[in-house]
C-alpha cells in the first residue's frame, strides 16, 4: 500500500535546493522539520517559513546522533556543501556529512519505518566517458582528486543507502541531481551561474574556466523539485537522474547570461580546475518511465530570466548593507 507522506525531516533544509523542497512539502500539506548546521545553508532561505504552523527548524549538525520525537514518514537527506569551491574549502565536512550524516539519517529511517530519499549527484559519474549518462553507467571518478571528496562521499552514501535497503528493508529513493539553478543560490558559492550573474550585473569580467568548451546541462530548480516530489511518492528504488538534458557549453552559458542581464562585461579565460568534467548530460529515460513522464518544463532562457531578477535584488541588498 502506498504510504501517505505527512511528517517529513529535511536535512539541509536551509540550503538552496532544501529550501525549495520545504516550500513544496508545505504546499502538499506535510509537516516539515529541518535540521541544518548552516555551514552553507542560510536562515534567509527559510525566514518566511519560520512562522508557518507546520514548519520547524533546528540548528543541528546531522553527522551527530539524530533524535526526532513522534512519527516520521520520510527523511529527505539533502545536507551537504555542493559547490566545487566548497570541495577545497570544506573537504572533511563534505566527507563526514556524506558518510556519517547518511548513516545517521538511515538509522533514523530504520527506527521510524520512514522512507529515505538521498540527494545524490551527477558527480557520481565523475568525468564521464559516456554521454549522456544513464543510471547504469558506473562513472569515471578520481578518488583522490579535489572533487573526490564530494564524488566519493555521495557514492558511499548511495552504497550505504542500498545496503540499508537490502539488509534492513529501509524504503529508499536516490535522486542523482544534475546542475540546477534558480533563486536562493548563493551569490558567492563559486559555481558558474552565480559567478556569471554577479560579474555580469556588476559589469566585471566574466571568468570562463578553460576554453569554455566543457558542457553542462542546467535544470531550473522548480522542475527539479517536481521530479523529487514524484520520486518520493513513487515505488522505484535505486538511483534516478533528474536534470535537464539541454546540454550547452559554458561559453554558451556565459553569453546567455550577458544577454539576459544586458551586461557590457567581457569574457576572460582562466585555468580549468583539475578533474573538471568535460561533458555532462542526463539521460532521463528512467525518470520519464517511473515518474509519470517527468521532464523539465521551464526552458533555460525562462529560468535565467527568473534567476536574474533574484540576483539583481540580492546584489542591490548587498550594496545597501555595505
Ligand atoms: N566555471 C567557469 N567559471 C566560473 C565558475 C565555473 O567557467 O566562474 C566552469 C567550471 O569549470 C565547470 C562549469 O563552469 O566547467 C560548471 O561549474 P560549476 O562550479 O557550476 O559546477 P560543476 O558542474 O563543475 O559541478
């Protein structure tokens, strides 16, 4: 029988994706508890939710023992720094939340008989030799490179999740999230889209790493959240890619952002960081099959327009507070 999802814990609920998920869960009528240590999450992402009668926030590091009173139907484990800039800044924290944090979340899921949905990543595929990437591809990861801390933490988290599923019958879902963008991304998190918007709006040089021919496929956050909600409510166990298959070069993305912002910035080229994937594009056949024909609805152009308004407001706010 399909279990109704009524009471949910979101780890990392004050982060970019977590905070969008919390809003969706509240809209669906769920009671939402958030645990977040605010390492990369921000209270401003969830400020207006704090007064909601079905929302509760706890400042907590989920690598420690998790205690929740009462019943729990689902745990969405989204806590983790996720920007490549964080891989060098917070390597141990990333390894700990992917391993110890996932272990604690799974232990709680087992104790409560709750469904666990793990936020995994396209980084599981590393620098892929297969493009687009289906879930059956095992990846090409450098375990000891600078990206290895995130890639291996998430691969370990997937392995641990499947072990708890097989060994303890924990009801598990795994979403492999591809590049996602939208409002509430941090201006200074170091990723391409926030960097390009910040630089374009301020009229600074736009820093394209390498020659900009590397590709990514960018999904608007609303589409991602719809996919995650469907995954939470479906019966499929095992990883499912959620992302927008619209693949483009980074140079192409820089030009789109210049256009959307009407900026006069120039593009400058900087060295490509080690192990930077050359291509990335999700194969979403499985998502379409198991998630009732889920596919992205918001075009990259439309998503960039909406995100532009957010970054303009953030930068105006930053200027005022200086
Ligand atoms: N990138 C770039 N300029 C920047 C930041 C990133 O050209 O200011 C490139 C980066 O090298 C990568 C791509 O943009 O090839 C996407 O990087 P991001 O940090 O957004 O996430 P990733 O997909 O690498 O995890």
